[in-house]
């Protein structure tokens, strides 16, 4: 049962809807802030 539950959770975490588009911007105090707008024109935060 535990194995089955772990499999279900793992599959749910791997699957993401096609319309989900999350990127990050520089937020307050230098912290990253998530942005869910796929049409956003602001520069994205570079993670490297």
C-alpha cells in the first residue's frame, strides 16, 4: 500500500499541466518572486 501511494504521489509531481508557465522575477529585498503570467514581458530572473 505504501509503495502504491508513493507511486501515485511521484506521478502527480511529475505531471504538470501544459498551460502552467511559472518564472521568477527579482522581488522585494532581493528575493525571487514567482510569476504565473505566461504573457509577462518583465525580464525573468536568471538562476545561474
